[in-house]
């Protein structure tokens, strides 16, 4: 697969991701702490508005 035999592939629910991306009108900030840690999508103009997605290992 892409990235070699040791590559880690993860996925998130497409509908949740599109909903999170659609929640902001401007710039969004994507925060990752690790390959299978929760993924935060934050609005750049409001630190209190964010969505959290839980990736799954493929």
C-alpha cells in the first residue's frame, strides 16, 4: 500500500467530517496529536467552537 508496509492508515466517518468542515465560514484549524488520537476541527475565529472526530485504524 501507499507509504510502505509499516504505514498506518486511519479513517473517519465521512459524514461527520463533512459536517465538521461545513460548520465554519472561514479558516479551520485541524489538530492531530497522533495517528489514532481524536481529531479536533476548530474554527479559527472561535476557540470554543469545535468538532471532535474519532479515527479508526484500517
